[in-house]
């Protein structure tokens, strides 16, 4: 009769409570984020974007392509991100298993000392032998288990987005270090070439001194400028070594030399296709990660709401129990029970209210962080576009400057031979040319790295 009553109650209560649960938890909706004017001074309408291109189409240097592939396969930070995905997958599987009943097997022996009143003057001690199984199941009436499962799934997706964010940064960092190495190589070459030019100038100055055309001060000053150029070579070599070491660590290798080509053969991104700002929501991993964190905390807020409502638990057990081992398999040793109960929190020292308020505050904080992440993404895209244009402008101006300075060096050297120019004019012309040549390398590096940063800021590198 009891089983029938419990079955009838479940048949009536579960559908009713399930319908009521729809009003307790809320369905998730993507927050309405405005992406208008997210790119400064740029209003794109074309949805084509370089973010969807694989890095092999962005970087044409085959050596750089191999380095990026090595980094993706062995970078420690990326490998750690993959372990976070494994942890999140285990938690998600656990949240799915929460819908299943629990089943436990138990066996034991219990010996009790009884008082005269408990034993009715007949037995002062009792030993009970037990063997059985027990089961329990919680009905997901208010959606607590469903919300927990959705939260775990959002956490899983968040770790996957986090791994993609690590990869986009890794690809960009490898490319930037690689281009930095090429720029340092070029600057080292220019500096050594300049030292060689100064050697020639020193020889010329000595010849002019012997011809009484210049003084010993001019010779010494020229030698000093030669050493001033040479003294920068150790710093350049040290910078190259440190950049190689840093790039080696990104690749998951011990510090060592890096195989590379030259700066002259590098091709910048031909077409800067940014797509529309709204595509950052689907292309940029850290924006996805921030949105999924908000989704995770949204579901935890649903879980906190369900704590105010009663929980329905069904338990059952069956087994054998006897006073002697030999009697445990007798028909009279069989025992079974089944029960159902509702637990309604009434007063628990404001614990449920505190949990809900904390969950709502965390959800609001995640929403603000999502908005801020999207704004920063737009800022990074805007900065990269502007920097790329600035670099192109500087390259054009610098080219004209170097052309003029080359003529200046040539003219002053000729004029010095005939006594129409002083040694200080020669020194100034050579110094200006060296600085312009080094600046030209920096301009070229700025253009290449601006393209890399634009690719990363749009969300490229993880496909």
C-alpha cells in the first residue's frame, strides 16, 4: 500500500513541480553588446577578415611557419591550457552523472551491548550480520542539476576558448620575436658596415693630415666616432642572444640559436581585412572566454535560486540481516525499504540569501568584464591599424631621408678632399646616415609587428 501511495505522489507531484521549476531558473541569453564604432575612424562593412585565415597564409616565411608549428606542439603554457580542458571535461561528465541514481553495496557486522531493559531480561548482547544494497535519487524539480550541468558545460567551453587565446598569443609572440631577431641582425649588419666605413674615413683623415689639410684633432675625432659605432655591437649581440633565448622558451626548447632568414625577404600583410566589429564575438578567443564566464556564473545564479525551494529525494534499500552467519541466507533474513521525502529550508542563518546575492554580484562582475574585454579588443584592433599606417608613412619619409643622407655623405667626403668641407661635417653626415638606417630597420619592424598584432587582435591564429 505504501509503494502505491509513493508512486501516486510522484506521478502527481513531479509534473506539477517541473512546470513550476520553469519560473525558478531563467534561460540564458547572450547579452546585448553594442559593437558600433568599436574601431576608431574605421567603419567596415565587408565581413571578410584575416582572422579566419590560417597562419600559414599570413606568414609566408617557411622557417617561421615551422617555428610556429613547433611552438603549438610543445609550448608549456599551451600544454597547461590543454590540461585545464581535461579537468573541465571531467567536471562536465560528473555534472551529467548527477542525474543518475547512486547505488552502494554494503556488508558489515555490528555487535551491541544491551541493558536489561533493552534486552527485556532475555538477551544482554546482540550481533547482527548484514549484506545488502542501497540506492538514492534526487529529482531535478527546480532545475538545480540542469543548471549545474549547463554551468559545467560553459566552464568546459571557457577552458577551450582559453586554450585558443593562449594559442593566438603564442603565434603572435613567436612571429614578433622572429621579426625582432631579423631586425637586430639587420641593425648589426648596418653597424658593422658603418664601422668599416669609419675605418676608411680614418685612413683618409690620416692622409689629409700628412698633406697638412687637416689637424691631428680631426684624425682623433674620426677615430672616436669609429669606436662609438663599434661599442654598440656588443649590445646588439646581447639583444640577439636574449631574443633567441626567449623564443626558444616559447618553443618549449632550452635556450639556443634560432634558424632564420633575413628582414629583406619578409612580406607584410597585403590586405588588412578586419571584417565588422561584431565578428570579434565569434573570432576572438578572449572575448568568447569572457562571454562563457558570464554564462557560467549566470547558471550558478540559477543554482542559487533553487536553494530556496524543497528538494525531493527517493531512497531504497534491500538486503539480508540475521543474528548468525548461517541464518543470513534464510528467507526470513530478507529486508527492504523505500522512501521519499521533501526537504524545505526554513531557517539556515541566511545562507541561501547570501549565496544568491554573491552569485548575482559575480554574474554582474562577469558582465562588466565581458564588456570591457570587447572594448579592449576594439582598442587593440584600432591601435594595430593606426600603427600599420604610421609605419608605412615613416617608411616612405625615411627612404627619402636615407637617399638624401647618402648624397650628403658622398658630397662631404669629396669636398673634404679638396678642402671645402670640415671633418665635423663628415662626422655629422655619417652619424645622421647611421641613425636613419637604424631607424629604417625599426620602421620595417614596426610594420611587420603591426600586421602580426592586427592578426592577433582580430582573433587570428587558432584555426
